[in-house]
């Protein structure tokens, strides 16, 4: 009989990693690795002045610092000379909802018309 697994969220994973749980540490490392590669690709492709990260995880200072450090290492390894400020969105976890509403309203502006 298989064991039932309970869902976990990011704060729980970070707490487990802090307590030394190797699986949680690997999960965080993998997430930081892949996100850092994406950020690196965006920075080297578009050379923006600033790149903002949203979502609930963006509120964590330690997470942002991991991303900044890993991206900095990638840029240095590849000899890239671009400099981009990596920071969190102003609205953090609500950023995706605000973006979705903005997109919807741009596609259906007549819905805003008052009759």
C-alpha cells in the first residue's frame, strides 16, 4: 500500500531546508538554478536596466539574494558585461493577478464603458 503524501508549500520547504533536510535543500537549489538560467537568458538577450520577480516567493530576501548571486556567477563565467538590477515586484504575490486584469482590460476595453 502506498503512503499518502501531504502537499507542502514554499515556506515549509524553506524551513525544512534550514533544518538540514537534504531533499528540501535540493528542491530549492534546483529552483534557483533554473530560475537563474532564465534570468540570465533574459538579461543577456534584452539587457534591461531592471528585472522584477513577482509571486509569493519574491517576498523572501534570502531567495532574491540566491538568484542575484547565481546570476552574477553565470554572468561572470560567461564574460557578460551587462548590469541589471534584480528586484521584487511592488505587489509581490498579487503581481500575476494585476497583470491578468490589465491584459483582460486591454483585450476588452468596452467592458469598462459606463452606460
